[in-house]
């Protein structure tokens, strides 16, 4: 049986006992027997980590708490309730937005150029992808100060 997180319980001497039930009537005979030996025994409702006099009191408190304390999506626990990473996230959003805008402009220019083949092609860093890469020659001797790699046998 899964644990219950809202139930009636009996307190004796200010401490909770192992007696629990969803209905108050189920605990009443046990409570009467405990009350004979412990006059300070009481029955309380346990919900959301606190003891309440009744389930109605717990519900009223929950309803009051929700309406008075509305947290938006930017709320964080702590003193000033803000995310310390927000400036970095905002900068990343700006960079991504600028990158998307540039990509869109390039795509629109390419589409316009395809529709009009006589239009001149743009020059500059945006057109560097079509140029072949030039690699340094491989016939150089290794540096005398550099140790050779450890090769497995």
C-alpha cells in the first residue's frame, strides 16, 4: 500500500503515535483508549508536512496561500528571488536571435539571386564556405624539440 500524505493521527504527550487513518471515525475507539491513560492526547489532521485541527483548516490555509502568493516563472528562492544566470541567458538569446536573423537574410538573398541569375553574387566572409581549404604541406620534418608520440606495438 502506498504511503498516505494526508491522514488523521493521534498525538500523545505532544508526540505523534503510529495510529493513522483517512477517516476520523476509524481512529475514535483507539483515541478513547489512549485518552484514558494520556489525558493530553489529541487527534490532528496531517497534511503538507504540518498538523492541523481539521482538514477544512488545511484547505483554507492552502487556498489563502495560493491567492496571496502568486509566483511567476522567473521566481527563484533566495533573497531577491531572481536567477543569477539571467544576464548570461539573455546574452545567449540575443546572440542566437542575431544568428537566426543573419541566416534568414542570407537565405532570402540566395532565393532572390536564384530568381534573378544576372544579379551579382555577394562577396565577403559569408561566401567563404565555397572556397577550397588550403592545408600546410605534410613533408616537413618533425621539430627536434618535440618528442615523438608513444606508439603502441
